[in-house]
C-alpha cells in the first residue's frame, strides 16, 4: 500500500467512518401507533418509549412536524419520551413541535435529560416560542451517555404545562433526531494504526524529497 493510499484511507476513516451521526426522520416507518421499545427503520440500536402508557404515534402532523414525525400522545398522564441507545453516544439533538400557546404559558420549557446507566449526566432546558410549529431544536453534546428523556414541562421540570389552568399539558412531537455513537474500539484502533502508518510514510517521503 502506497503512502498516498494510506493517507486517503486514514483520512476517510478519521473524517467519516468513526463517529458518523445517525439521523432518524421516521419517513420509512408506517403511520400508526407503536409499542414501547419501538425502533425506527434503519436505526435498530435506538429505542423509543412512552414513560407513562404506550401512546407512541407516527403521522404527518403538518406544520407541527417535518413530514412524518413521532408523537407521545395523551399527555393527561405526564408522559415523557424516553430514548435508549444500545451503545454509548456523545451527542443528541432533536427538533420539536406542537408547542401550542393554547396549552402552555411563557414560563413553560422544553426539557432534555441525559443519563448514562443509572447516573444522571446533564439536564438541558429551553424556552418554547409557542407558535405550534416545528422550528426549534434542543440538544446535548458531551459524553458518553446511553439514555435521554424529552418532555414539555413547567419551569421546575414537572411534565405539565399551562400553569395548571389550561389542562394537563402538551403532546410532545419530535423529528430529525440526530445522534453520534462512540466509535467501536476496534475501529478506533484500526484508524489509529492507519494514521500511524500514514505519518511514517509521509516522513519517509519527505526524507527522500
């Protein structure tokens, strides 16, 4: 293998193969209700769960989503969306909609809670613009972690919105869920080896020049 070839392969692995982000958009899934533990087509290592009940629903929600989106229906039970990863990841982001001003107040927030096993890692919250459209995203980058919870809640994190006066809360609708897996050890070692060979080859080429 020539130095030039080693450099090309090592660069391709380093830039694209090890920590390639996955994006779940639900377009390949059939519309309808799904049981807890549901995995979207093409992403068998990511599982979705309704933490209170079993009301995961994929439909085209118009401006509340982006094409087909995933909803956690029936928010009378204070449900959250639970996302489980089969292996550790280092980043997660998702787009959310249905932030209906008729069912929320200005102090209500979108929440994202990050866990690794049984240990909490981080909690992220942000204000909703309350326009009902899917035009905001929330995320976390750090690591590693293997579980996340997303929900709409009040300023303290309780999974109910509207100040207790507008009803129980909002149905979460999410889409464009992007995550970055931690590279497998074997892949990381292979890339490290190729990068080392590339460095040696480049050094020898410079010495000859």
